[in-house]
């Protein structure tokens, strides 16, 4: 009998040899090594991420640099602060119309800025019956988003931010779908 060019006697003799056991041991060791390397790589990625997260803000500060996320976070915190309402009013005065496209992908800092600068004051004006569309100083907020297209979870954007804001806008009675 021949199988792939080797006769059965040759296969039986060689498959039961110490060489075969060496090959099997090598395959096992290789598999274990591969798994260990995958775990080590995963740990390395985790530690690099932690290191960057801890040290990047200081490095950027030393270089007098920033990131968009850091700017949004700082603005959100400033709007919460003592002079937050005055800052929000200045932003609304400078930008009376805000259009936020792909709103479903906003993160909590971005949503907080939108809420404090536009949604809250507009809702208060609606509630107090002081919202006047014919007044050129009346702010306008347009949110465009489709929760079925939310793709930026890795950036902190998420469906929960969208749904929360939608519920808040729904309650004011000023949503147009």
C-alpha cells in the first residue's frame, strides 16, 4: 500500500519513532509559545495604553499642545463653573445657530457643551414662554442624528448620549423628525 508516495511499512516505522515524538513535542511547545506571546502582547498593549493615558496630558502640557478631546473636556468644565452661564451666553451670541450633524456620535463632554450652551437655555425660554422666533438673537439648535448609524463608541460617542438628549428635547415639545 502506498499513501502519498510512502509505503505502509515505512509510515508505521517512522510514525512510531522518537522523531515523531520530537515533532509532536515541538508542535505542542510551539502552540504554547504562540499562546504565551498573544497574552504577552495583550498585556503590553494594556500597559502602553495606561502609560499613554497617564503621561500624555503632562507631555502635551510641556509642549503647550492639546487634543480636541481635552479642549472639549475643558470647555464642558468651564461651562459648569462660576462664570459658565456668561460663557455660554457669549458662545450663543457669537454662534446663534448651531448645527450638529451625526449627533448620535457625540460623547458626554460634547453633549454637555451643547446642553449648557443651547438646549438648556432654549428649553427654559420655551418653558417660560419667552422663546421668540422672530427675534434675531434667539438661538437655534439643529441636531441631526440616526441612532442606527452610531459607530464612534471607541471615541466615547454612544447611543445613550443620543437617546438622553432626544428625550430631553422631546420633553420640551420642540423636536421635528
